[in-house]
C-alpha cells in the first residue's frame, strides 16, 4: 500500500497540534490545539477573520500550516495534498457540474477512482439524502436546498473519515436554512461520520453541533456543549457573540461559595462556580430572558433573588410571544429584558418609567474585564 493509500485509509479522532498559520502581515491561526472526536458533529463558530475558515482549509489540505501538525488518529496529514486525505468539503457555492445529472454528479468521484459500482453507490447516497426522485434532473432544475443536499451526497459517497462544511447554508433563505439544519443533523447521525461545520451563525452551530468551539483572533476562546457555552460563558467575547448578554462593570470579592459583585452602592451575590474570575475588576453578566421587570420595588437583594433599580425604561417592543424592554441601569448602561407574554395582567410600561430588574443569582455569571478594557482603549484611540 502506497503512502497516499495509507493517508486515505486513516481513521480516528481529528487532532490539531500547535497549528499556526501566518500570512505576510498577520497570524490567522495562533498555536491551535484541538481534538475532534471521531463521529461527532463539531462546529467552529466565530466572526469573519477569526481563523475558522483557515483552520478548515488546513484540515482539507488547501492550506498548509506554518507550524504544527494535522492528524487523523495517528496518521500525520501535514504536507499531504487534498486528494490524498480522507476528507471531503462541502462549500457554500456547492460547485456542482451543471452539465451532469444529479446521479452523475454524485457518481463522479467514485467513477474517477475506478469504482465498479459507482452508480449503485450514488443511488444509495441519494437515498440517504432523500433525493432519489430527482436523480435524473440537472442542478439548475433544483431548489437551493436540494442542490445543497446533492453537494452533501457527492461528498459522502466518497466515504470520507471527515466531512468539512464551509458555511454550507449561507446561500439559503431563513426557512430553508432551518430545514437544512435538521436535515444535516439527521444525515450525520445516520452515517456516523465526523462533521466539522464552520459558521458565523450561532443558531446553526447550537442547533446542529454536539460540541461548539468559539474562535476569536486565531484562538479558541471556549469549547463545549452548546447549552454549556450559552449558560456559562467564560469570557466577555463568548457572552456577547453566543447570544445577547447584559454586562455591567464592577469589582468582585470571594466569600466561601459566593462571589460578591459590587458597583456604586449595589451588591449582588453570584455562586463562585459561575465566576471565571473571583476578585478584582470583572463584568457581571445576565441573559435577557433570565431577567424580570417590576413596576414597583420588590425589595432588597437576597440569596434567592438579585434586584437592581430603579432603572429607566428606554423602549418597549411587543413582538407577540414576548415583550422586549430596554432599560438604562443605575450604572448607566443599557440592559435588554425579554419577557414571555404569559396569561397574566399585562404591564403598561412606557419610556421614561422607573422599573426594577430582578434575576436569580444562579442565572448570573462573572467574566474577566480585561478584554473589555482593551476594546475600550482601542475604540478611544
């Protein structure tokens, strides 16, 4: 068996060891260590320019790392060409052959490798993505969602160890995107391959992935299950990129199992397990849907409930299932509160009214203020 054949047969977890990618004037990926378990649905989430697509391209072999290694199992893929790797990529553009039928598009890869039952494999894969009835059509006769599934089938028919998805839903409208999120997760569960999905869309990442890695400036800020990252972000970047967070600057001091957050005359308790930093300058965070608005003062803060106020209503937006409030906190920053419209007496708040905001201490979190201070300095300069 030749070296290329050995690479194509590599199996196991995908591993990146101290991978760095430098271009002429900047570092796109900075000493990245990452393990993606075999058979998982993994998402690399982050804003444009964070290094996620460059990371994907290094796994695919379309870029080579400046330093570090890319491995599948114990097989080192570093330096090998894309076609030598047990990896296939689905791009946002789909890149289907317009002159070939759907069936022939899917069979193209196996035919080039000399597989005798290429058409039978294509038929089986089209059945997996539920497109058998469209096998004789040309790509231009398909909807965007159908073309996307053909692109997935064309990658899967090659039986790769890892399937890379590079913003594959970006060209679809909202309804189709949501349908395809469910469809891709179904396909991944059925075939059991490793899927790595690159996206800047938090909903996509959280809907499909078992594990999400949030990237920023070439590094992974935090990695874990979607619900864990959302409920307990470890940095201000993750707190604001993965959903919306109300952040207030203050100081922290630890007392046993609790951390006291303080600014001005306000004091709020936060369980120490929910504090990424327990002393010094920090940011207190609370998600908008964890907050409640009160027209009258509900009383002082306790271990069961934190109370902030009075705050001033800036805006009230009724959106059917919920009402969104924007209020100016006593600290002078803007908080968002998202309250579901339950079958209770509605509040009649308007801009300028005084309100109090409450939340359960176990729903708050504390992160380091260092990066926020740096961002403020850069903005000022």
